[in-house]
C-alpha cells in the first residue's frame, strides 16, 4: 500500500552522473514516442477500468479482441448488469481467468450503479474499492486519464527497471516508489508507458533485443546474460 511507503513525490538524491544518465534515458524514450498511450481499447472511463481489470494475466491484444465483442453490447455499468455474468462469460472466455473476471465485472457494475451513479469514480480510494481493481489497475486508469501521475509496475516495468538499474526493489510497490522518486515529475505520466513499451518490444524477458535498443549504451546490464 502506498500509504505504508514513503511519499513517492520525494526526489531521491543521486550523483550528478547518474541523474544525467536517467535524464538521457527518458529523453531518448521521449524522442522515440512523444506521447505514449495504453494499447488497450476503451471509449470511456468505465470501459478503461474494465479493460485494465481484464488485462491481468492476459495480453493487450487478447483483451482487445474480447472487449471488442463485450463493449459492443455493454459499454456502461447498466448494460453490463443487464448482460449478467452468464452473458459476459462467452464474450471474454478467450482470456485467462475469464469466469472470475466476469464475476468481478458484474459486481463492479452493481457498485457503480448503486453507489456512483453509473460512473467510474476517478479517485484512487474509490477505484481500489471496486472488485477486481487493485493498486496497479487504479494507477493505470488514473495515469491514462490524466487524473494522477502514476507508474504502475507490471512485469515489463519491473524487469526494465531492474535491468536499467533504476530500482533494486523486491516488490512492485518498492519499484514504484523508486521510480517515482527518480523520474522527473513532468515525465511521470509518460514514464509508465515508455517502460512498458520498452519491455514489451525491446527489453523482452528471454532474449532482449540489445542491438535494437536505443538506450543500450546507458544500460548497466547490456553485457550480462539474462
């Protein structure tokens, strides 16, 4: 929980050389993709929350295929409730944990209708109180909608942060705290996506594409076996 961590806005004191390296890392990411966005498809805050929740242990490509079917008939909490759990299941059964995710979608929709006027709340506490929505999901939603700068730590961000020696945290929360402390504030809303995209397409898990990496010369891990 963030409340149990140090304030993420606290800037970490770094040697000038390391601060310059980090600034150059993100400058190159920005040069490659100035305004990165989530690759999940959504049309409103509710469908964004739903898509991010569905993306747990699933690829964005797979989720987009499922939500294309789902959101065509249920793009509001009211429509999702009308569809019901048994109606949701066949539309999302191509992604992992679909039965539990269908259950959470209906439970989430019920709460949104009964407590939030059918709208997805845009504050962290209310979002994290929804079934199927944890800290990472809330961070992605709030960051994507420009509500709160956040660096959600998934497997890609965790891996890239360690390889680039931006964090040695043992948990996603620790890595998030480290990143929020060293990434310049104006870049925080985009840093999440830059790190994800880098991990998804370049700094992949099994065989990183170091020869195609735009920051290879700045990476302390580039000559280490992975």
